[in-house]
C-alpha cells in the first residue's frame, strides 16, 4: 500500500511540475510575441523612427545641427519625405509652408519637417527659399527614408507622443497632393484629427 501511495505522489508531483513548466513556457511565449512582431513604421501607433540628421534650413533655430524627431515631442508633427531636385516636391514644400501659416492663423501649432532624399544634397537651395520649417538631409549611413519604410512624396503624421496617427503614401487611396484642394484638405484634416495633449 505504501509503495502504491508513494508512486501516486511521485506521479502527482511530476504532473504538477510538467504543468508549471508548461505555464512558464506559455507566459514566456506570450510575453515575447510582441517583440517578435513589431509594428511597421507605417502602422498607426508606431513610434517615429529614431534618426538624427543635419538641419540645413538657415531659418531654423538649429541650423547646421544634427538632431532628430525627439526634439518635436509635445506637438503634432508632419514628416514629408521629399527630394529637392523634384519640381513636384518643391511645390509641396511651398504648400506645406502655406498650410503651416493657415493653421497658425487659427492658433493651431504643428511641427512641419521635410527629409531630403540622399541624392538631393546638391539642390538644397530649392527648398530653403520656399519654407521656414526644419529641413533634414538624409544620408546613406542614417537612411531615414528606410527607417520610415517610406518613399519619395510620402507623408507621416505623428501625435504629440511621437506615435503615428496617419500615413499618406504617394498615389495612395486618398489624395495627398497639397497643390490640389482635396489633397490640401485631406492633410489638414488628418493633422487636426491627430490627438493633442
């Protein structure tokens, strides 16, 4: 009888140990899953990429300094991926400046930022005269375009905490050409819809 009871207790302890190990493995798997499946930089709620580039806008308070988007935390921020050599982008930058002033006239403060494609390094003057907001020069080492997983003419809108609230890919389902009334209104509304503190 004692041998039988002793065997049952051992089996019970083994079963309990196996159960505990399975529970630990399940908790570890569930905890690790978000790390294995991070948000894409284009998904709502994704944090803005952590890059630092040189601001080549002489009108900027941080002209010729290297810094990143964390400097803009606390306010809704629009990031445009553009190219200084592109006539379409030159018009977009001018309209971004117009939109900035339009919003400021209604007491809405939003950060506007443009990242110039690597190949636009020699044409920076094409943007400088068209706007007053920070202009960043992308580099092969940093590759902010890749960090955003974006292409030329894409727009990213982040809330005051640095989380993506809207993404406008070039030639996407919604118009984003700021020179068109519909594109201008789409971007403006997306900025106004981004949560504020």
